[in-house]
C-alpha cells in the first residue's frame, strides 16, 4: 500500500478482537490494530528507543522510583517501553499481561522485543489476571484497543487493585486519555479513588500520564526524579527534562 511514505506490510493476523498488522516505513515498524489505529512504533536500529512522548512520559513515571527491582506491564503492545525499562532500569523481574496472543509473538518476530530471561509474558485479560500477579515496584497500565482505552481505565475496583499491587514505595503509571479540557479521562473518579494524591504529565499525543504512589505518605521527589533522568540522558540519547517540566499535581 502506497502513501506519501512507502509502507510495506510485514504481517497481518486476525483474532477474536479484530485485525493486527505490522508495517515497515523507512527506519520504523508500526504495530496497528483494526483500521490503521497505530498502537506502537519501533525504531528498527534500536528497539528500546522511545519515539512517542507518551512512552517517554511513562519512563519518567518509572524514574519516580529510586531503585525498582520488579515491574508489571498491563498491556504489552510492541514492547518498546518494556524494552527500555529492561535496558535502563535495575529490574530483576518483569511480568507483562497481554490480552491478545499474537501481540507478543509479533513483537518478538518483527518489533525487536528481546526474549529477555527477566521477562515473563502471560496472555489473558489484565482485569482477571491482576490478582494472580506478584506485587511490583512499578506497575504500568496501557490497555488500549482500536476503539480507545480498555474498560480498565475507568474501572474503580481494578484501578484500586492496581495501586494495592504495588510494593511499599512503588509507583503506578497509567496512560490515560485527555478530555477537551486537558484533564484525564475519568478525572472525578481518579480524584476520589486516589484522594487527589497523584501527579499528571500531559503529552502532545493527547494523553495524560498519571503518576500514582503506593500510599498517601509517599510523595514525588521531583529533584531526585530530575537527577535520575539527567544521569540517564546520555544512554537514552535524549533528555526527559521537557517532560518533567510539565508534571503537575492532580487536577
């Protein structure tokens, strides 16, 4: 299929939820759901490179923790954020739960996801499998379909259980849609659920990343976050400072 950029279809599968496609465009590969709904982008030369601001913002969320050893990803996609966290953080144990069995297979075959011995991928519904996961220092919620955010993004009990799944000192990082007012989807619910004790990071793609600590006693050390991001910048190949400047208290 030809557009302004030459696109090459590498894979196309259909499951009970619809179509999953992998395209290559110049130096990048794209994992798409449904009718060209772009889910993930991988820079072929470096699969840990985070192309989108929202994934970089989720990495900022990971850096809220001084020394994370374990992480749980709810929604894998192409695995670029998972790759970046495995590469740049001192993680020893990483679990990912992905609804669609073809997604991790395509991610490993075409999107550069490493078969890292620290990574354990389970296929199934995150809302059902969450209670059977180990507690983690970092927990990422990124449950998107070709129609938008999955039901978990507005499910009180599930979001409450995500926070409970954190170890002491842990951080919950949620990729939430933004409304026209710039606030996260379900802002009223989130304020009540987390007692307004969280931070928001809006990004240009129209998402707001939520940074939720494990408990009300825990706060965001912005200076420590900035220092960790600055130390990591040479390895990342980019600075996260432009995102850290946008971090704001819950709205």
